[in-house]
C-alpha cells in the first residue's frame, strides 16, 4: 500500500486531518525534520485508537508525536504514518487529589490546573516543555523530581492486547526512560496522584522554577531540550562547558552559550548539522574526561546512509568512532 492509498483510507475513516509528505519541522520544537509519508491528526481518543488499530492490522510503520520536543527527526523524514496527539488526547478531569489527563495535554497546563486545585507535587514540571505523553515515555524530570513520583496509572494502547490500564510501577520508570521505550505501548492518558498543598507555596515554587529556566536555558530559541543524559552524579552541561564547547557550531546548529547541554537552531539547521555537532561534543568530552555521553534526545527516522537508525550506527557513520552508547 503506497502513501496515497494509506492517506485515502484514513480520510475514509474520518478520524481527523490527513496530509501526505507533511514536513515534520512544522511539528518539532527543533524546527528540524524531513517529511512524514502520511501525517494524521485524529480529533478524539477513539480516533487515535482506530488509527493505531488499523496501522497495526495492516502492518504499516507508525510513530506518535505530541509537541515534538526531545526528538531529532532525520532530514530524510519518516517513511511511516505519523500520528499526532495534539488534538485527540487533550481531555482533562480534575478530581482532587488526582488529575486524569490525555497524553496530548501540555505539562505547563497541567501544572496550572493542579495549582488552581491547590494540589502539590507537579510544580517541577512547569519548566518542562512538551506534552504529558512525551513526559511519560522519558520519565521527564527537573528540579530534583520526575514523573515517576506522581504517576498512579496509565491508559495504554498495547499493540498485542489493545487498550488497557497499567500501574505506574508497571511503567518501570528509570532515569530518563521507561518501559514505553522498549514495548509496543502508546500512552493515551494518565492518572496523576498529587497531594493537597498550600496554594501560595505552590505558586511560589512554580514561579521560582519558571524563572530559573528562563535564566539558565535558551527558552526563546528552537531546541529539543537536553541533548545528553547527565552521567550521574556529574552533569552533561558541566562536562561540555569544561571542553570549551559553548558556541561551537555546525551549519546553523550551535551549542547554546547559555546552557552547554542544549543545541539551538540558529535558523536553518539540519538534523545532519545537529548530529555532526553532537559527535564533536561527545568525542571531545571523552578525550578530556573518559566519559561517554549518552543521548537524551531521540533520533527519529533512518540513518544518514540508510542504515538502521540506532545511536550506535549514527555515531559510527562518517568515521565518528566511539561505538559505545
């Protein structure tokens, strides 16, 4: 089945907007990425599930995208059906001390809703861009806290079993990863378990976290968040800065002068620019410290030479060396 036939079938399903060869740079925080063969924006949760069921049954490759943070999309694009949660997974229900929310809901919105309901526990997330779904997949965290601390349960689409609910423990959250990265699961919505709190203290903490982010991160420039994971107990940003990498540039991709663990798009950066810069940073940190930085950003799409797009292959293309990842 070619992309035109796939798109036509999705249009007949009437689940939402369908486009062929949609540039993914329009849908990523990096403003980088080639075209999706087919891009679909279901209007409802049932629509999302219907699309997932269909592509599974037809054995068509697919990929879920929210706000497109924390990903680097290949310049060659994605030969798959890219399913956006931006419209279909936006429901929110506040029932203190819990909040049930769709994976397409922005974390910042959830933080404000929690504060309005005088619920504490989610203040750390006010400084994390992107949606709840992405935060679940990556176990997103900031200011010493992470999603693992607030997730009670997740409604998932399981490619083998359909829609079902798992507990927070079953998600197996670890530092910047979860079971969602290794199993055929898609997070549809989650129940967050919070606590009653002092509204003034909640607002003050949120304000402090937002101001800290503005001071220390390139908020106004296209980026994908932290590029490398922190090699705990050390910090990737400190290591990258220690080799003088702030301001290093490949094409329009530049190591942020504000925070060294961010790469920003100065205009027309390509995925190849970013990947080349990541290789350079990673190599120099290894030479100086013996530490091999591991990527936090996720690569989406084929490798530059058409090879399987594992980070190991990506590192080794063009003689990058350092096979470990």
